[in-house]
């Protein structure tokens, strides 16, 4: 016995092109390997405020944010930021602040336990730092991020 | 022609530069920093203007407005350890006829001094 599969009728309604199945990518987003560990690292070292701000910067600030010139968060700058906080041993009660620069860099600021502000801006090539107490301002390549993490917290 | 030392200028402070505790020094770091002239548009009207044009994405909110006198800004530049001759140049744009820029490259250390001198307005 043969069964004939009914031919699908042409529907009365049609999806517009941007909603048709062909244009919707059927993918499931899984976190990158190690992503959960990194989220935990940010939570543990910088607290929930910085974690929430990083989430916003990563997910909502697309190219052209703000006045039209804001750049999306640089993946390399983010990578260097993670390396830095892996190495950094923040004293209790430091309560850092995290910002996004117009160039798409992350900027971490806190008040040193020895007095004065400390600021580190993570760029695609390394980091720029400022230690108010010493009046020092300089840049380091990404290969010296571990050294910088010790220097700015010493 | 540069804006006179007697004028007051404003800078929008949005979520990316303010976390409720600290102000980001990158607000004034770098070249061609956008500011707005209070002599042309009042501070009250700047709240609406900035909200309409700068709250993109919607999660980015206008949190504060920083205000500083041009003469004070120039004095900070002059007296910094590596002196900078700061000017403010008119740069009207379609959405903001009061728009102006600080063309000089401001270092992080100097940007910190400028941020410390700002009058911060909340609404």
C-alpha cells in the first residue's frame, strides 16, 4: 500500500523575508570554554558591580554607541584584562570601578591602600597605567601584564 | 576662533563613564574631546538634548553632566607638570549647535586633574 504524503499547501500568510526560516540562523549559543571560569574570576576579584558592567559592555555596546563614534569592546583588550585580573591580588575593600572607553578599551580604577588613585586601561596591545601617588603614567606591552599587576598593587 | 575663557562648557557623563562611585578619567583623555557651550544652550536643555542623542544603546543612560569654566580648564593645562595650552573650538553639528571640541591630546594624568575640577550636576 502506498501512502501519498499530502503536498504542503501554500499558506495564506507568509513571513516577511527577515522572518523567514531561511534567514534565521538555528544555532545554540554555548559559552566558550573557560568562559564560566572567567565570569567567576571577575565576580570573585572585582565584585558584582564590575561583573554587571562588563556584561553590559560586552552585550549591549555595539559599534557606534553613544554619539556614533563609540567602538565595540576590543576582544584583545578583554583578553588582556582577564590576564591582568588573574594575576592581580586586590586587598580587601578596594572596590574597583570598571569603565568602557570610546575606543573600546576597558578601564579599571581603584583607590590604593597607600593613597591616591590607580588606573589601568587595557588596550589591544597591552595596558596604560597611572599611579597618582607616584605621579607615574606609562604603557606596557601585553607580555608584561603579570609584572604590571604586581607593580600597581604593590 | 577659540571660545573665550569666560565661557562655561558641559560634558555628558553616561553609564560607561560613571558607575555611581567614580568618574572615568577617560572622559577627558585623548584628542578632540566633545563638549557643549552653556552660553548657547542652557544646562536644563542639555539634559534633554544629551538624552535624545547620546542614550544609545538604551542601556546607556545620561547619569550626570560635568561643567567647567574654559579659563579654569586652561589654567589646569598651563600649571600641569607637562604644560598643555588647552583651547576649546566651536564645532557645531546638526544635533547640537553648541557643540565644541578640545583638540589637544590630554594625557591621563591631566584628565584626572580636569575631572577633579568639574562641577557635577545630577537631575
